[in-house]
């Protein structure tokens, strides 16, 4: 399998999972989205830990 084939398969599966009638896959109402695109893993961990401390 090549990259494009794997990506297409993931997109098909995500679409099927999120649009099914019974128990569609979706984020929880209180979920926090963290975009880690341009961050180092340490920055993402720090952000997660900060959110956890605030939730206490």
C-alpha cells in the first residue's frame, strides 16, 4: 500500500464511523482540541498538563 491509498482508506473509515446511525464517532461535548501541528511534543505535553491542572 502506498501513502495515498492508506490516507483514502482512513478517510473512508472516518466518514463511515462518524455518520453511522448508531453511536456515531464524534468528540465528547466537553472535549478540548489541541492542534499540535507546529509544536514540539514537549509543548503539547505542557499544554495537556496545564489543562489537567485547571480541571481540578
